[in-house]
C-alpha cells in the first residue's frame, strides 16, 4: 500500500468523537486568544503594535503549541513530502545522495571511439605543450634581449653621467682657477693700495712731524725773538738811562758812552730769516718728492696751514703785544701794569717824563716797525717763490675717474672673452654630443639587424 499524502495516513486512525474534540478546540482557542491578547498588549506597551499578519502568524503558532503532537506530525509531514518528491523525480538533486559518491574518481570504460578520442586528446596536449615550450623560449629570449638592452642603456646612461660629471669637474676646476686668479689679482691690487696708502701715510706723518718740528723751531725762534726783543728793550732802557746819565754828566761837564744794542737784534733777525728760508727749501724739496710719487700735496698744504695757522696767530699776537709795550714810555708801562694788576694807584699823578725817554721810545718803535715790515716782505717773497716753484698737480678726481674707466673697460673685455670661451665650449660639446648620438644610433641599428637575422635563422 502506497501513500500519496499525509491525509491518507489518517484513514486508518480512529476518528475522535465530535463533541469532545470541539470542546477541546474551543478551550484551546480561548487559550490562544488569551495568549494573543497578552502578546498584543506587550507589543503596545513597547510602542510597537502588531499588524494583522503578525497576529495571524502568532495565532497559528499558539494554536500549534496548544495541540499536543502537532509539531511532531508537522516534521513527519515534511519528511514524507520530501521523500515523495524524490520518488517522483521532483526533489533536489543533492537530496538523498551519499556525499562520498561525489568524491569518487570516475572510471572510464574504453571503447574504440574513446581510445581514438584519447589519442587525439593526447596529441592535442602534446602540441599544446610544444607550443607552450616554444612560447616560453621566445619569452625567455625576449626577456634576455630586453635585459641586455636595459643593461646597455644603463651603461650608456652611466657613461653619459660620468662624462657629464667630468665636464662639471673640469668646469669647476676652471672656475676655481679663475676665481683664484681673480682673488690673487684682487689681493695684489689691495696690497698695492695698502702700500700706496702706507707710503702716503708715512709721507703725511713725516710731513706732520716736520711741521711739528718746524712749529717747535718757530716757537723757539719766536721765543728767541721775544727774548731778543726783551733784551733789546732792557738794553734800550739801559741806554736811555745811560743817555740820561750822560746828559747829567754832560750837564755836569762829564761825558759817557751809550751801548750799541742794535747789532745783536739785527743779527738775531737775520738768523731767524735764514732758518725760515731753510725750512721753506726743505718743504719745497719734500713737495717735489711727493709730486714725483703722485701724491696730492694740496691736502698736505692744507694740513700744514692748519698746523701753522695757530702758530702764526700766536706769533702775530706776541709781536703786537711787544710792539705796543715797547711803544709806551715808562710811565705808560707802569700805569698799564697797575691797571692789569687791579691796583688803585692808577689815579695817582704821573711823573713828568724826561725828554730822553721819549726820544728813546720813539727810536725803538721806529726800529720795530722797520724790522716787522722787512720780515713781512721777506716772508711774502719766500712764499711767492715757493708757490712759483711748486709744480701744478693733476686733479686727483680726474686720475681716479681715468683709473675707474680703465678698470671698467678691462672688466668688459674679460667678460667678452669669457663669453667667447663659453660659446666655443658649448659648440664643441654640441658637436661631440651629436657625434656620440650618431654612433649610438648606428650601434642600435646594427644590433637590431643582428637580432632579426638570428630570429630568422631560428
């Protein structure tokens, strides 16, 4: 007896009575309703009310749980349905099969046709293997050729890099040589300027020292002249006293002898003039020497004038004071002295001057004025002679401008020479690069022809 569905299995079972089954189903339906109400209330409390589909599914589930044995029956139903589908050929292919059968090796039963097919497949596999070997050989050959080409390119790049580095080193060495030569020339010129400045400084220092010595000599000479004037004044005073005594003696019938004080003053003035001429001659020779060295003497003259100006001013002031003091008689000198001392004796009546004192003072003043005029004329004559003998100096600014223009022209010529050398080097480098490029192209073409010939031979 065969069964087609699970309903056929229920025919042999005893059917329960109608009243008891309905009562049982009513009770279970009430329990299912209570369970659904509880589940719905819980869902509402969670804020997720159940839909109608969810209620139907929950009712079915609760109903199945309330009927005992239904779950077992449902499992048996599923198993029987799957078995019947397998018997009818409607089930899954893998269902009901042993998984070990899929792992078994298929055993081929040979026939003449299968053996012919086997030989054809073996020949095809052998041909494929030979073609694969040939293809691998070609790929290996191409790979080796590519590696050879790459190695050649690397060697060529390395050679170009080496040549470029050597050229850069040569350029660097040339630049270093030029820089060192420029630095040496600049150092030499700087040393020349320093030597010239040192020579000028020495000459200026010597001139200043000589000016200082001349100023000291002038001071000593002025001091000597002042002492001489003071001694002459004292001699004049003694002479005036001697004259007064002589007049007194003459009045008394006796005669005296006056001192000759003018000879020593004339000799001192002549000595001072001679020293001044010697100093001017020495200064003229020094200026001629500086002119031969190319040193601007105008600056030195200014320095000399600045040094001697205070000396001359002091000398003039002393001369004026001596002249004013010698021009005053004894009474005036005593009065001036009392005024300088701040005394009160200036208001006292002066003593009556003797006629001999007035005559001696006038003679002294006249001699002083004559000597001052003679000294001024000699000084002006010596200065004019010195200025006449001083050669005309070139303009230092013009000399500096000419030197600057010569240096600029030399720099421009050097720059043009460097540009010509750089262009010549660039042209030579371009020609060498073109020749090397042609040689590389010929070598590559020859190598390609050799490779094609070897391929044709194979």
